[in-house]
């Protein structure tokens, strides 16, 4: 199941995590700490907001302590785990297969179909490539290729 902003917001609330929107300084668009997610209220689209919220919920599920110092390798590992949680939440591999059957072509259209930004989609593809290699078997009938992005349908 892939999530949109409303589903993510509901999951956060159900988990006891509060979401606050306010203007943030710098390039960070979201933070998580002590049961509170802060999102930059200047985020321009609900799709971008969903991508950022997914990562912050990922921190709730996977991170421990203050990880703002990204020169510390353990903090970078926690950041990666939170992002990976967000990628798998927003872009489960079976949704790429569904997009194939919906005749979605091109990264812009795929991002729109999945409800993510193109930047988030590319980051997810890059991470999936690091994790799985150039392709991954999704089920007994499908292989997702990451470069070029595509789906191979297997026949028995």
C-alpha cells in the first residue's frame, strides 16, 4: 500500500505523533523529535509535503536520539534508514509493477502516478539500486529494472 499525505497524517496521529507546520530556516523542510514532526509551512505542494512527512515518520519508526550532526556515521545511518522507510512506504515495488500495467511511461508520469516528486522518485530508485543492484524480483511474475527503469513480465 502506498500512502498519500492524508494517510500519512492519519498514521502519525494514530501513532501519537503530533504534526506542526511552521516556517523553518535553512534548507531543511522537516524535523522529527520527541513525538513531534515539524514541517515547513512554505512547502509548495501536497505531494512534496507527503514525501517529507513520510521521511519524518520514518525517523519516528527508525531513529533514536539527536541525529542532526551528520558528520557522525551512526547519525548518517539513521538518516538513511528513515529515508529508506519513506521510499518503501511511498514507492513499494509492486506499485511500479502496477504503473507498468497502467501504461505509465516516463519519470514525470511515474512520479505523478505514485504521488511523489520526481526528486523523491529518483532518490528512491538510487537507493533501491544500492540495495538490490540493477534489478529486483518483485514476485514470481515480475522483475523491476532500475536503469533503465522498467518492468519485465515473466511467463511460465
